[in-house]
């Protein structure tokens, strides 16, 4: 089982809709969770991080963490074509590691 | 503030040749990381420098890879001799002292193709 799993997609949503991106992780002791956005040919950029169970909102983005079920999700409200990118989930696993482990990323396409 | 810069942006070399990738972190960032993404796979951690010291090199695939960070500024990653499976995008990232990777900033990557 991969440590951090994401559906590679592509996930296609119409402009204005809510895009829901999901990520599951295998290490129950994981503490920190990150969402990066990567445009084609560009570097990954951090858009959200979350440590506690529940929701964390920042503008149109909401990160949701459920440690019991070992998943973290990213919701993008009012999706725009400019949100089209690959979204990478990263998890800091337990056991003293402080380097995040990345999933493969989910490709999101927002069509007008 | 200049971001993390990597050079070259693309490199095509033949199997058996040597290639050196360079990363210039953001000024003042003691933490420097190398990652690699092979096509269709996830971004994989290679190693982590704190200033000039290798803090964690558990992700280095084999001894054909050598990373250095002399003087604690820029870093190089040398692959010698390169093999076909080394092809991928090599990312460098940096973060401030004490903030290990919460706010890591990535460079645009070097796309390495070994033919």
C-alpha cells in the first residue's frame, strides 16, 4: 500500500462548481498535511496545510482532515479555469520524519 | 526576494555520461531539499541539507548520486554515470532555519532525460 494515495484523475468540473480532491494516507501517526498546487511546467506551491481534525478555510479553499479515517481533502469552491493544475497531497509521516511524503497528484481541469 | 532557482532547466544526456544539477536556494534558507519526480510517479524525497551538512540522505537511490552544498549556499547534485531510469524532473526546495518544510519553496525543476 502506498503511503500517500491520490486519484490521478483528471478530475473535470465546470466553472463555478465545487472541486473535491481526496487523499488517503497509511501512517496513522501522521501529524501534518499539506496541499500543493503545480501548474504544468512550474514548481509546486504550498496552498494549504492542516494539523487538526476538521476543516480549515482559506478563501475559496477548504482543507478537511479526518484522522480516524486517514484522509484529507481539498475543496475548491467557485472553481475557475485558472484553478486547472495538478494538486499534490503531502503528509509528514510519524516516526521522527520531518520530510513530507508526496502523493502522485490529481489533475484538475475546470472547463468554462 | 528571488525564489529558488535551478540550472539547467532541461538536460539531455547519453547513458553513461555525467550531469550536474545546480540549485540556488532563497537567501537565508538553511534548509535545502532535493526531490525527484519520475514520469507518472510521485515526487520522491532524495536528501536534506541543513547549511552544508547532510541531515538526511535516506532517499538517495544509489551511489551514482552525489549531492554537495559547500559553504551552505548553493547545492549541486551530480549523477555519474547516468542511467536511463534517472530520467525525471529534479526539484530543489528550501526553507528557513527551524522551519523544516512547512513553508518550503520549490524551484521550477530540472528536467533530465537520459537517452
